[in-house]
């Protein structure tokens, strides 16, 4: 894969994920241990998508690529109120195995979120004319490793919009999710990788679009604090350097072999020490 920008018509989602280059999710995996990433790269682990991930992918397609949604998904008749309903298995056997089945109650939520995104005064106008599922490959200027990112959407103004499904779009919950799931690393990586192709490819910015998965499908658009963005940049640099070292030496260590002391987390110590 040569460095450059690839539209969804040039590179499918499946081809992107099975192609060369290191992604931000793989870098976060090496943060657990290099051995965990190597097991994934060697196909020794399986990614069984949860219902949450499945719904999230469907929302992406419905809101950003309606033609792709029609190609990827088929809706079960309303008579099947659940996947274990009588007759559902027989109906399923008659469907195209390349399509994912969506229950009618799931479709209501998916379309509800889709419509909320299009009605949003800041997000909605950027959906029109945007490029969706855009892939970018570039060589890291420090290690020369091929790096890759795939944007949910790049608006005409050059802003990257990253869609996140959530149960709570209040600031406290969003801040916790950004920290817990390493979204701050993703933010920095997604801004920097295209800039390595040259100034003409530098994004105008990166916005998280958090959308709740229950009515009224509340939406919060947030930009990461510049100080935390720099923390993400420092962290992906640390992880990318470690990936490069492991790949060059073909050495993928797991956890430390030597026994060591472990402590209670700070909050647990506080609770125990301050009991009445």
C-alpha cells in the first residue's frame, strides 16, 4: 500500500482492516503488551462483535453511507420480535449470508439516531457533501513505519468527524470514555498521520460526535482540550516507537516475568482508610 488518500470506492473497509500499516487500535493493543498485538496480527484471536459494536457500525452506514447500508443489511419482518422467535431461523436461512440481519426494533433506533444527526445544526450541514470512510496511509517520519487511519467522515471544510455511540452524552461521561477507551490517542493520531503526507493534507480539525442510543438521541460535539491532545500525541509516539522496536527485532514480549508488589487502587485505599 502506497502512502496517500483512498476513498471508500477505492478501498473497502474489509481491505483496509486486513491491509498493511499500523492503526491506532493496534497501537493501543500494544499498550497491553506486544504479545497481545502479535497474537492478533497472527490471527490467533477473534473479534466477536458485540451488539453495541454491531449497532454502532449500522449507524455509521445509515447516517453516512445509505447505499452501503442497503447493501450490508437486511431487516427482519416485524413478526419476529426477537432472534429466538418461532420461524426466525428458517427465514434467516433464506437470506443472503453476506448481509447482516437487523431486527425491526433495532432499525427504529438506528434510523432515530440517523435522523437526529441530520437535524443537528452543526453536524447536519457537514453531512452534505462529506467524504465518508476515507483511508489514509503515511510513513512515520521518526520510524518510517507505515501508519494508517480511516476517517468516519471528512467534511468539505476539512474537519474530521468521528461518530461515537454512547448511553450518556453528558460531559462527565464523555470525558471518562475518552480516557477509558484511549480516544485521546485516536484524536492525535488521526490529525498527525495525514499531515505526514504534506501540509496540503493537514486536517482542519477533529471533532467527536457523541450520540445517545435511546430517544431523544441526544448529541454532543466536543473538541479535545489541547493539553490532552498533546498527551495523546506523546502516548501514540511511545507506542509507535515500541511497535517499531518489536517488529525490527521480531521480539514481542508479554507481561514482566519477574514477580512484583501490587497495591490497591487509590480510591480503594481512600475508602478503606476513611471508614467510620
